[in-house]
C-alpha cells in the first residue's frame, strides 16, 4: 500500500475534484509481442 500513499500524498488538496483511485484484481496479463504471461509480461 506504500504505492497508493505515494500517489495520493503529492496531489491531495482536500478539495472536490482531487480524483479517485480504483484498485482491481488483475486476472491475467499478456505481452502481445512476446506472448509472455503473468508476472513476466509486466
């Protein structure tokens, strides 16, 4: 969760319009060029 804090803190103005962060589960990742899958594709 350190990454989330690093994203939030520099831009937080405590005002409407500061934005939102959506965190979702990544089911699968594929690098098209090499066809690598999973963590290797990231």
